[in-house]
C-alpha cells in the first residue's frame, strides 16, 4: 500500500509516539497475541513495531 496514512497511538512509553497521539512511523506491524481468543481487538492484537523509550 502506498500513499498517506495516519496512525493514531496512545502508548506514550513508545519511542515512536508523537505529539497529539500520532505514531511517527510510516507503517507498523500488528501481530496476534498468543493463546488469547477473547474476540476483542485490544486483547488479541499488539503493535510489534513498539520500542520502549528507555531500554530496561
């Protein structure tokens, strides 16, 4: 897919989080959580492009 897109994000601990709640990446990868079958997107999916601001 090419063209412009908007990625909204509310994860302030991610190093790609931008002002106003936008992701600064051009694209992200969304992957399924393992062994969770609730039928709810917030339970079953995750942004695998996430990287923490601070390395632990």
